[in-house]
C-alpha cells in the first residue's frame, strides 16, 4: 500500500515538474526569440518543444499530463486564439505528439531510464519525428474545422519544434553523460576501485 502511495506521489511530482518547467521555458523562449515569432504561439525557434519530448521520454504518461495542463493554461490564458476549438486542439496536439513519439521510441529503440538506448542517430530521429507529429496533428485538426491549411504556419511550427527539440535533447543527453561520469556515484566508484601495484596513490 505504501509503495503504491509513493509511486502516486512521485507521478504527481513528475506532472508538477513538467508543467512548471514547460511554462518557464516558454517564458524564456518569448524573452529570447520573440523576434522569430511567425504568428501567435508559433515561432521559428521553439525551445519548449524540446521540453515536451524530454518530459515524455523521462516521465512517460506523467509528462504527457503535465504538458497538457501547461498547454491548457497557455492556450486559454496566455495566447489569444479566435475560438476554444483552436486552443483545445493546440493543447492536445502539443502534448499528444511528443507522447506518441515517446511510445514509438520506447517500442523501436528499447528505451531505458535516463535516455539510455538513445544514440545520437536515434535521438535525431525521435526529435524529428516529434517535431513533425505535433504540428501536423495540430494543423490536421484545424483543417477539419476550417477546410484550410496555413502552410507557412505549419512550416514555421515544424522548423521551430525540431530546432527546439534538438537543442534541448542534445543538452540533456550531454548533461546526463557528464552526471554519470563525474557525479558523486562515479567519484566514489573510482575512489574505491582496487588499483594495481604500479598505480600511483590517490589520496
């Protein structure tokens, strides 16, 4: 019973972390790249897209829920959309696309904790897949509503998402590698590994 409660608390924590980090990165993106904005909510450089995929890769369904909550908040209280359908569909596409990409990566690449199993090539493939899925999903829903496709907005969204995803995932993969190599556990392991007779003494 306690283990179930602990798992539930951990999942809620993942949801909260995802929501807050995504909102923070959206603020940073608007601060740094507002000049690249193509239209309301669409940017040629969109770093939060990387948080979308990273959250689902690390947290799974909890990441999806956190993204959905953050997207609902932004689309209904920050960005200005002409109707509720566009705000709702944008939130669903923004959270659903990365989660589907995560499921594909988990199935195809035997995804492991801390992004294990994701080589540079697999990381690139997963990032591009996610960068395509969310914008295409979003504009497909708009096409159902209006019968029109804004090709410039679709292109800007795809480019912005892929650029943001590759930036964030590359940094995350590098930080995790550094953590594994130079973190406390690695230092302890190195310190207490038996040395040969010719090895110099390491105080």
